[in-house]
């Protein structure tokens, strides 16, 4: 009895610092987030997503020449193998696109047995391989599900442009591309969140990078994590009209529902990524001539602040932004994957550079030690 009184269980590891990192810093007190020392707001203003990927892996922003070289390598790796393309044709049509990208990344691991020895000199190559091929896998799955043929990547298009080309066969306006790029920058990295920590736990066993990213994707799928961006759009559709937002919220709170896209373990007075994404959502709504989702979102946000004093997180504006870009709702979290691959792999590399296997303890609350009775003496 005395022993169990001394045990402090940190449920959800809240407040526990498990390691150090130089990849990103979440600063809830000043509502800021930096990647390698640069604020995400400035990165969104001045950079394309490719530059941010380079920064996360190489710790510095690329020069023009370095970016050119980096993009050349990325573009050369975009095509998936005929074997993976063939396997994707046999995936169940009803499978969630998150399961599809999880399996696709796992398949890439099987295609790269040189990753099994986890040699640090190959880490960046494997990270780039996943980064380059993830959009091709997501887009192919998106098309196959509709009975359409996948579209091959184009090497003369940027990362975001190429993704739209592979999904829809055309590249949208600069505003849409910019909004998409910004969402990818904002989603790229965020400290020891659930999926990144999962990837680091996996990395700490010294297994290969493909396995760690596969695990990260599994964690990201959950509605309390990346899956929230899909749930946000479902909620906005459920509400249907701006005038119905308040009544909807009252009912949902009375039923003790968690309101998706609100709240955060670290940010308690607002998510640093929301204002930047909100600006994109506003521009998109105007460009598409469809203000309804923004208006419902604004009503819901105001009501949630009033009733619970809980702020929206980044999934709140990205949900409707992806909707306006024309993506089906269940593709939103795979889009998040395309971005977060950069953060997961940067953490994988960091974990490997200073590794100790992650192995916490638990408080046992089960039966006391007891005797096994032979089967004929059991009740
Ligand atoms: N809707 C309703 N109530 C919420 C809420 C939400 N979205 N987020 C937090 N709360 C409530 C909690 O239920 C808790 O209430 P209680 O004290 O009566 O139990 C209180 O606010 C404090 O919660 P907190 O400790 O801050 O949350 P957490 O750290 O355990 O969980 C999340 C953080 C993100 C998992 C949680 O806010 C959530 O489930 N949000 C919705 C899913 C989402 O948007 N996820 C994406 C995160 S980027």
C-alpha cells in the first residue's frame, strides 16, 4: 500500500520532458512555433514547402544552388515502382486513404532492404525517397478509388503543383497552390506530438526509417491527432448553416462531445499556426466564391470561445481549406502525412544521433501474485 502511494503516474506523459531536440520549438506563452529557429509565419511568407523540408533535414535554409540540387533529386524520385503501382490496384476499394499511404510507405520499406541496417549515411536518402513518393501514392490511391487511371508525376512541376496535377490532371491557380503549400509548411513539424513521439520510440529500437514513418502514420490517423482535420469538415457539414452553429454547439456540449479542431495539449490560448492558415482560408473562400464554410467556422469558433474558452487548432482552418481545394474529406489526413514525413524523419535522424531505447515504466494495478491451480481444481 505504502509503495503505491509513492507512485506518480503522468497520464498522457503530460508535462514530462523525455528528451531534447533542435528540430522545432513550440512556445505556447507567445503563441509561436519555430523550425530550426525560424518562425513558421516567416517560413510561410518567404519559402516554398521544399525549402522547409530541406531546412528540417539540413538545419539551414538552402541557397539557390542547394535548392536546385535538392529539387532535382526529389523530382527524380517521384515515380513509384510498377510493383507498388500494381499492388495498389489490389487494395480494397473501401480502405481509408490513411491505410493506403501507411501500407504504401511500408511497401517502400520492403523495396529498400538497404535501409534494414539503419546506416546513418543513408538516412537522408530514405527520407527523400518517402517525401518524393508519398504524393504519388496518395494521388494514385485517390484516382484508383474513383476507377480512374493514376497520372504520372511531372518533373517540371513543384511539389504542390505536381500533387494537384497527379490528382486532378491540372494545376490550379497560384492562390490555391500557395494555400496548399502553406498548409504543408504548417503541418511539417510540431515537437513531441503523438505521431512524432511514436516515430521516435520506434527509432529508438534502431529499426529502419520506413518502419518508424509507418508507425507515425498509424498514430496520425486517430481523430484526437491528425484525423481531426477530417472530423472538422464533417462537423461543418453537419451544422450546414452559419445560423445553426450555436445551437449545434450547445447540443454537442450537452452530449459531452469533443469538438474536433479545438483544444491542444500544449497551446492553451491559441495555436500559433491558426492565424496564417485562416488567412489562406479567407483568400480561398473569396477566390472560390464560397463563403459558407468560413462563416460557419467563424460562428463555431466564437461560440466555443464564449462557452468553453477553448481555441481552435490548425486542423480547424485546414479542414475547410482542403474542402475548397476540391479534396474528398478522407484525403485530408494523408495530405498531413505528405507534410509530416519531413518532421518524423528529422526526428528519426536526431534520435539515432543520440539514442537511448525509450522504455518507460508503468504502475501495475492487476492481481497480486497468486498460485496456478491445476485445471481439475479450478472453479
Ligand atoms: N471539445 C470539448 N472539450 C474539450 C476539447 C474539445 N475539443 N478539448 C479539450 N476539452 C476539454 C476537456 O474535455 C477537458 O475538460 P474536463 O476538464 O472537464 O475533463 C478540458 O477541456 C481540458 O482538456 P485538456 O487537458 O486541455 O485536453 P488534452 O490535453 O487532454 O487533449 C486534445 C488535447 C487535442 C486531444 C483535445 O483538446 C481534443 O480532443 N481536441 C479535439 C481533437 C483535435 O482537434 N485534435 C487535434 C489536435 S492538433
